[in-house]
């Protein structure tokens, strides 16, 4: 008979965090966030300079 704790163990993750595909996806997401922040910063700078 299994114990209460053994019956409710969380399943293992489907993918290992060290896999190259996940690293590539994380790198692309980070680059996308940085590009978005750069774009927003550029828009703010453009609007501020336009008004002068």
C-alpha cells in the first residue's frame, strides 16, 4: 500500500532545463524583451525630441 505522500508526488518535468532547445528559446525571449524595451525607449526619445 502506498503512503499518502507517495500517491501525490508531482510528475517529473517533461524537458530537462539544460537542453539546447530550451536555452535557444530563452535566449530568443530575452532578446525579444530587450528589443521591445529598446523600441519603447526610442519612441519615448522621438516624442520628447519632436516636441522641442
